[in-house]
């Protein structure tokens, strides 16, 4: 295994052993290449000035706030916009690693089904793409951040908890992060943590935030770390069970109609992956395998897959739909 990869077991073990008690926060991403850039910044042109970016975001926030009043929604407009799917200058974090893992896993399921696959691509290649996909998890030392904030009141990175009066935000144990008070030399599509590191290097070079590989260190302590991992079949099944045990499922994290909708759509999507023989492990080749062993192939020229080889859904939130095999 690539030395830069970690495992689901290690992520959960470290969280349960010490991270949960030390104030770490997490953000799960469906793709290893994901950077800590808010949705609004991704949508705008890269050369948009920070002043224009901030002005545009403020206008959106005012319009959203007026809309929330008109439809009778109460709560902080920033939180409502972020948690109900509008483009904002904020990034979601959670005190729970299970919530982060849920969002990484479920986001990829939908993305995988939505992306086009070549019509003539062998099924085994599509299956391997699903099994070998790399996710990422960002974990940030919130206690270290609080220490930074108390030392430097003009810190450009702001991290704050969401409105716990809102059941959706409360169940997700959420926080938001954003960048403020920056000049136009800043590129809006720069990672929030890199903006912070650049600020330290410019303003306080003797107390800098140093990047080492997939980590940022401050005072020789890890401030932020990016973990890359895969979810082979055995881990996917373990993850589904673990998420359910820790209330990190659609109907728990979205305790409203959207949670029911997400659960139904994810169940449908995952059953499709099983029906298409994608959510499977590729069976090992027989000993002394040669191409002449035709019994190992089906009529389409692919290795035969055991009928019961697909992911088991009974331990997770995805339920088994009726399938006519």
C-alpha cells in the first residue's frame, strides 16, 4: 500500500483513543484532490478580487436573510445558507469524524453514478475504479486554533460553531470556517489554510505556520493534517455499520424531509451499483489460470461474479430494494 494512504480502521481508532477528547474537527471529502476552498470561490473567476468576492458574498447573505424572513425560517443566515445548500464563503467542519466520513462516502456514491463511463469500458475497470477510489479527510486541531486566535486577534481565519437551535446543525456537530479582512493580493481560490500560512509568513515569520507534506505545523504541533484513504468492500461494509451506530445517517443528520429523500436516493443508487456488479470485490483468479479456462467468464467476457458477492446493506442505512436478478 502507498505509504501516504491510511485506513478506515486507523482513522476511527485514533479518533476514539485521543482525538475526540482533544478538540479536533473534521472535514470529509469525496476526492483526495479536494482543497479547502468554499463553493462561492470555486464558482467565481480565479482573478476575482477579494474585495469583489466579499462584496458579492455580503449581497447574497442579505438577499438570503430577507428570503428567510419571508418564509418564516429562523436562525443565523450564514448557517442557514451553508446547511441548506447555497453557495457561501464558508466551509463545513464537524467535531465528529463519523459525520465527516458520511459526507465523503455518500458524496462519492452520487458523483460516481453521475459521471460518464465509456460504453466499451470493461466492467472490471469500472469496478476497480470504485474500489480503488481515494477519499480524503482533513483534521484540524481546534485547541491549537484557539491558541492562535488568543495570540493574534487579527488572524484571517475564523472558525465558529453553527447555530445549535437548528436541529440539522445540532445533529451534525457543525462548525464553519471562513477568511476575512484580506487584501487583493490574495487569490480567492487559494486554500483557506494556505492563506493562513501566507499571512503568518508575511506578518509573523518567526512564528510561522509551516507546511510539511500533507501537514501544517505551528509551534512544532500538527495544526492541520490531510489523510488519504480507500474504502475497499470490507471497509465499506464496516463503515455503513459504524455510521449507523453513531447516528451518522441521512435521517439523523438531516432530521427533516431532505433526510428521508437522501436516504431513499442513496439506497437506490447503492442498489444500482450492486446490480451493475460494481459494489463488489473482484474475485481472485483461479490457481494456474490461463485464458482457456472459459468457465471463469460470463457471456460478456468478464470474470464471473458470485451472486452474493455484493456489499451487504443490512447493517447500514442503505436498505435492499427489490431487484429482479
